[in-house]
C-alpha cells in the first residue's frame, strides 16, 4: 500500500528531472554537434551586429549588417560582409579580398591566403572553417556551460602557437545540441548564436547572428567586386582585417 501510494510521486519526480538530464550535454557532445552541423553547411546568409572593444581606447565601436558565405576551407572560402553601420564591404572570391570604404572612395585589396596565414583574419576564418574544432582547439565550458536562454557557451583556445588571437568564445544553440543528442544527427548546419574573439592585445570583438538562412544556393557572383570609377585602390599584401 505504501509503495502504491508513493509510486505516482516517484513517477512525477522522474518526469520533472528528465528534461534537465536530457539537456545536460558534455563539452565533447556540444563540439560534435557543432562539427556535424557544419559538415552539412554549404552556404549561409544572416544578419549580424558587432561590438568591438579596444583595450587601448575606452570606447566601444559598433557595427551591423548582413553576411554571406559559401563554404570552403581557409582561403578557399567565399564571403561577403555588407556593413550598414558603418558603411563598408569586405568581400572575397576565395583568391582576393577587397575591403571597400565607399565614403572614403578607397578599396584595399589583399591575397586571401595571406589574410588567413598564421591565424590572421580570425573573425572571418572561424566562420569558414569550424569543421575541425576538436583538432584545432582545446574546448571547455564558460561558467556553468549555459547562458540564461539555455544555449551552450564554449571557450576555444587554439592548440597551434603563434595565432593572431588568444581565444574564441562561441554560444551554441541549446536546441541544436538537444536535437543532436536526441536523434543522433545535426539538424542545424549553423548553430552559432554569437561569438567573441579575444586577440593577443586584449581587444574583444563580439558578433551576434540573427535571421540565419542556410543552404539556399547563394550565387558565386555575389563574391566578386568591381572597383567603381574614381575609387583609389591600395595593395596590402600582409593582410590586416580582423
């Protein structure tokens, strides 16, 4: 009789506990969910907001716009950042990178391979090459591992010395991880909610993504740039975009 009276309470307690147990992923499981999702990513279109905090200047610089990516590794990736605030464009066809400042009527060009060499251009490279996190980074949770919305927060420190950045912090969709754990396959090709890049000088660049669309067939023609008449062209073979 006692057991029969306690049974409903035990069942209710187990039901209450089950969601929290199901949602508690390990660092390795979150990394695998991200890697597996990225493996199915072909192209990306998303809105973004950016906040850069420079260690030498006590003032944040903000920006916003739209990003387009056609997946590839390192310098083979095609990307386009259309900033609306401040107005500027960063474009790569996989071989050449253009950094266009329309208000200054200037465009800087550089070799894509030089940009990515030695970890340069990390704000771009982590978006175009997140398929090998476990190989390239040491990962751990930030704090208790989750933010207030139930998303997982990872800190990634590069294993290779001499990188242009100190560490990378990624917020990964909790829904994407939970669906991966439940079904054994990644349902979101791009589960990154936000990122924070910390460089060796103490500077911090945070980007939040919204209105993400994946695998919609972004055209290659979007990643070419024709220099407008009257615009000054400057060469920068050493890179410099971060």
